[in-house]
C-alpha cells in the first residue's frame, strides 16, 4: 500500500512549518535557542501546546529531565517534542520505554547513544524525506531511515541497529497520529 504523507506542522509542535521558514529538526531548535541557552516552561507551552501540569507530570514520572534553574536546554526540549509528537497514538509508558531503549535514564547522559536534539533532527529529516518522495510504502521506511542515519557514529556496538529500530517505530507512530487526525476530521465533517 502506498500512502502520501504531509504535515504542515513542525513535529511535536503547534507551529506551522511555513511560519518558521520551513525549518524543522535541529535547524528549528537552533532558531528557538538563538538568543538563549535555555527556555522557560511558558515558551515550551507556546511551542508545543503542552500545558504546564502535563509537563510537570512527565517530569515527576521521570519521563523528562528536571529543568536547571527553571530553564530547559536544547536536548530537553527535543525530548519533550518527541514525546508530544507520539502521544496521540502511543501510550505514555510505551513512549517512555522507547526513549529509555534509545538513551537509558533521562537524568544520565552518559548512557545515551544519541543526543535528543540529534534524535529529533533525524526524525524530522526522515519525515521530510518521506514527504518529498510523495507516495511511499510503509516497507520503504526502513531504507529511508538507513539512508538518513548513514552519518551516525555509534558509540557502542549495536547502537545503530537500536537507533534505526526505534526510529522506525517513531515514524510509523507519527504517521499513525496523522492518519488518526485525518480520520477524526473526516468523521467530524460528516455531521457538518
């Protein structure tokens, strides 16, 4: 089955790509962090649409690292956006497991196989590539992921395979969320 995927929003945010010069991934994050090394909770809410109590709950549960001096760094924001982009179609405890599968303990960067900002960049680059191809099959995702992550430097044996497996799950889940949103819109239009 071939599907055509398109999303006008920056993944994990409520911001339209067109309003942000079509930047996504690391380029988008660098724009957010251009004037500051950290962003406040209110800025994360403005970017992602996540309310403060939800983010505090994620932190309390150990799914998001604590902010330093009430500011979140680029990797923490990327981490939050990844969770946000998946939560429409994946249970939060499954998302936490998936992220832990990639990077271990959220408070300990020494066990990470990839920085969250680079992981987010890979996700966005994969999604962008799929979008530019046009019609694409789910079976082709694995090949596209391998092409995009070709420059990845694995810090430990097996890290590339672990990363690519997780990216496949993330991409399929993200597109499931887009399809779910589309189906909901079509259903709502039946009553209009």
